[in-house]
C-alpha cells in the first residue's frame, strides 16, 4: 500500500472527492457510450489517426472549449471564496491550487489551443493550400498538447495540484516550499504541450512561406494569415526559453540540481527572468492571431477592405520584435536598479504605439463602412473600447515607479484580464461564430449569440472593473480571504455577480451550439457572411482536399475580387490530388508521452525509461517508414464536386 | 574536373581546422581569462557561421533570404536576452 500513498491528494476536501467520483463516472459514461454506439472504429479512423488540418482544428476547438469550462469553474470558485469577507468555502491551500491551475489552464490549455484551432482551420484555406506543410507533425502537435492538458488536469485528484502560482516562482516552487508533486505536474505537463506548440510554430511558418496559392505574395496574404505567421515566428523564438527553464526547474525538483535554489550558487531570480523572457512574447502569441481574426471580421462586416494593410503588417512585425524587449516589466520590484527599470519602462510604453496604430486602422475600416451588427461584429466592436481600457492601464503599470504601488494587487489582475478577455476570449468567440458555418455547415443562432455577447460583456465589466478600485485600495492578489474592516467586501461581491454572469454567458454559448445543431437550416451556401478572403471560396463544409483546383490570387481579398470584379479564381483542368496518409503514430506517441510524463512526475524511473524508449522507437519508426501518401483521382474529385450544389466551380 | 571538386568545402574544412587550432591555443598557452574567453567566443561564432554557410548550404537555395533573415532575427533576440539578463541580474542588481 505504501507505493500507492504517493498518489493520494495531500490536501483532500469533500469537493475533491466529489470531483474524483464525477471524473470516474464521466469516464465510465464516455467509454460505455462509445462502446454502446459502436463508435470506436469511427473515432479511430476519422479522428485519432487523422492528419487533416480541419479535423485537427476541430479537435483543438473542442479541447479549448472544455478547458474554458475547467478554467471557468476554477474562476467561479475563486470569486465565490472572495465574494464576502472571511469566507470559508476554500482553505488557503485549496485556493492556491485553484488560482494556479486557473492561470495555467486558461493560458496554456485554453487560449493556446483556441488560437491553434483557428490557425489550423483557417490558414491553409486562406492561402489556398491543401493541408499544412507537415500534416503528421501537426497531428503529433495536437496529441502532445492533449497529453499535456490531460496530465495537468488529473493533478487535482492524483497527487495534488501545483500551488505556486501560474508563474511558479522559485524558491517557492522548489522542493523546500512545494513538497507535493504538484509543481512536477506544472513542469512536465507544460513541457509536453510546449513541445507540441513549438512543432506547430515550425509547421505553420513553413506552410505560410512555402504553400501559398499562385500569385499570393507575402503582401497579398489575408490579415489573419499574417498574424498567424508573426505569432508562429514568436513561438519559435520564445518557446525554447520556456523549454529550457522548465527542464532546469524539473532537474532542480527531481535530481537536486541547483539552478534556481537560494544556496550552492543557484539563483532563484533566474527563473522569474527566464519565465518572462518566454512569458511576455507569449501574450503576443495569443493576442496577434486574435487581432488577425478581428481584422477579418471587421473588414467583412463593414463591407470594406481593411484600412492600412501595410501599417497593420508593419505594426505586427514591430510588436513581434518589441515583445522580446520588455520582459522585465513583470518584475520591476525584484531589486534591479532604476536604470534597468527605466529602459524596460520605455520599451513597454513603446508597444502601445503599434497597438494603437492597429486600433485606429480598425476604426478607419469601420468609418463610412456599411456595418452589419452580427454576433462576430458585436464582439469586435465590444473589443475596441474594452481592450483600450486594458491598454491604458497597461501603460500605467509600465511606469516602473508607479508599479511599486500596483505590483501584486488586484489592479494588475484587472489589467491583464482586461486585455486577455476582450482581446483573446472575445476574438475566439467571434471567430467561433464567424467560422462555424464553414466547418459545420450551419450558422449559430444569432439571437442567442447576441444574448451571450451582452451577458459576457456586462459580466466582464462587473467582474473586473471593481478590481481596479480594490487593487488601488490595496487588495493583494492571491490572498484567499480578507477581513471585513478592509472594506473590500461590496466590490468583491459585485465581482462575483459579474463572474456568475460570465458563467451564464458560457452556458448560453453551449446552449446555442446545441440549439443550432438541432434547428439551424443547412442550406447556407459557401459564403453566408458575404466575406472577402479565400477560405470562403471553397465548398461548405470544406472537402478533404480543400480546393479541387488551386486558386489564382491577385490581391489579399481574392474572393471579393472574384465576386465583384470578375477575377477568375479557378482555371485549368482538374488534376489528381496528392494527399497524406492517416497515421496512428502521433496518437500513440501522445499516450506514451502521457505515461512518460506521469512517471517523471512521481519519479517512477522504470516506466519512465520504458516510455522514453517508446518515444524514440516511434521516431525511429517514422524515419524508416516509407509513406508516399495517396492520390485522389480526377474521377473521384468530380464525383465529390458534383455532390455539392452547382458542381465544380 | 573543376565542377566536381568541392573547392569551397575543402577550403571551409581547412579554415575550420585552423579555427579549432586557434581555439586550442587558449588551452596550451598561458593567457589571461579575458583574452582566452574573447578568442573562444570569436572563433566559436566564426565556426558556427562557417558550418551554416559552407556545410549546411544556407543561401544556396531560393530560400536563402528567409534563412539569413531567420538567423539574423534569432541572433538579435539571443543577444537581447543574454545582455538583458546580465543587466538585470548582475550589472544593475
């Protein structure tokens, strides 16, 4: 029995036992359901082994929504605990674990897969390609992300969750102060999904550089593709830093090295330094694709081309460079001198300039445009003022002298939620609504969608604006309770109501999906939004090979040209299409990585070594495997094309 | 015969051997830490560049521009990260 004691949760509560039961029941339910309906074969053939960028995108999308639920549940528990003074719903330890997992889940396992979902779904279509450059690597990226996410999510019922904050600063995250396996989960789960992210970065850059349709020069790419390109460049340069920092942290915890210890020549501050060398570019990895989605949506629903295309691209390139020059602003109070802080204050404020350029470009795009207030457009319009508030408070935080006052207060918490929620989450929900018909063949209900938008926006303002005030009044972040005498009570109660409204908004989004599956009409055509770029030029739902003939492109709005200006998109004869074969290896590697990660977390060396051998065996297998892909022949293409209304274009 | 003989690569090999010998001097002669470190850094970077250009054929395909842009960008970010970290944690702490 001693062996199994390590898997026990060090700090159990009835809520955790209830979750264990719930997780167990759900897993049994899913396995039973799939077996009962005989869907294992279907799942294996169509999803687990797929290398199709659209299906991988959909799997990212579903995972992101699930993780949004998980992270949101954490958030509600936190707001409930703080809703009035001296609450006792959560104890200090449980609260620590919840804010840690909330942060990690929302950034690494919700926002990242959400942007990867859109990159996967949209980029190949926007550039007129048939898939990404390395389809099987793409599948591996997804399964590594998924293995990491699942590993992280079992932490709270097996061995205990990480509790040192999503930044996991040493020495708190070291063995002396974090004795449970929680922080091992943090190090290894993020490592596994981070490897996946890095692969996606390389994959997408190659795709965008090498696989664009004939005529599409770099400056004729649609804006979302540009933003995805820049974001992936940042991924490739930023993620290796995280990889190494996590590796050093892992060896500190598992093998007693001294990189981040306070004795034996270690330097705990080096972790904070490395973390933010990755961490700041990371926020731009999230926000740039969001900006790209807004650009597409605002231009479509203003019925105008995007204002200032070149300045949009230029400002993104500038942001990508500046994002690597500001990381110290996350720890102005760590003790470095005024010179350093001044330098990083200036670079931080400088980022506001290209961001401001983008905001004005969107406003000018809408100016004199014929605006249609659809759900995606509502999110985009709501984003502009709300995000600007987040940007302005960001400039306040950038002043290093003033930061000594703001640091580690709820003011900071309000600021970054104020940028990430209207910036990233609104964009993801706008993108979800906007691209839903392309991939599922029906629209989401507009009326329910508008309800979701208003509930979410009002809930957001109610939840986070009070934090600016309590933060300035001195409420520290990560404090699990406060006394009545502080006077923080009423505003925190308001925050809780806001959070509850946001939870209701999430429920309406899920309801909307279910409602629309049942009730939405299916005959929506290829282009339900009257959109402008290439992804709308192919059929709905998109055939496996995306385009029967590769499109000819002459501007960044090729499809608009084709609709309005008589541009010929598809010319020439049909040819056989070369497609990649499906493969089960990425899925199996995901499972092996999961086992390896789990073994490392609990220092079970025998299974860890076996799993590592398994990983290398899979890689060797791939190296020696002969796989030339397959061809879809002209006859078959014609059959598929004729099934769509109107036949091949 | 001239097309078949990889003159560039042979020259590259000779040059990289010379660089290795220069780097070895640091071990076999008695010089100060600063001088030794400078020699090691300079020879290491020339060596890496040589490998990239001569033996990994950067710039020989039509992606040459993208490859050099990439290397240049990575170089800048690495320098910023290293010197920024030194500034934060040592020079100005």
